[in-house]
C-alpha cells in the first residue's frame, strides 16, 4: 500500500500534461524525490509525455498534407487518457506502466 505522499507526487507527475507541464512536472518530481516508487512513476510519465511532445511537434509540418490534424488529435487524446488511467491506477495502489513506452522505460 502506497502512502498518500507517494500517490500525490505520482499523480502530479502523471497529470502534469493537464496543467501545461508535461515534461517539467515529472522531471522535477524525478529529480527531487528520493522514493523509488515515485521516481519510477515520474520516469514513466516523463518518457511517455516526452514522446507525446515529440509526436506533436512532428505532426505540425504534417498538417500541410492533412495527416497532421489526425495525428495531433490522436496524440492529444492518448496523452490525456493515459495520464488519467495512470492516476486512477496509482490511487488504487497499483504500479502503472504506459503501454507504448513502459517496457522501454523500465529498462533504463
């Protein structure tokens, strides 16, 4: 069972994207926390949200051929939905790993 401090810090890391800080929130928590669970969740959020930011940037020039609008919509939805799912899992005392970047992140 995780403490409420662990849950709050992991939640801030995962939901940083909703507050306009998809990279900054998990990075700060990763650097400042000494708890291994919180660091792992912050690293998961940092890698996943970093990938989403990169995909968003890639989609901007693709908007000229209309594929970018679809890609940006999918990336935005996936980013928000995954962050909410991660938060719910953490509050239910479960370790969460993102489906796309999770196995790669755990091996870092």
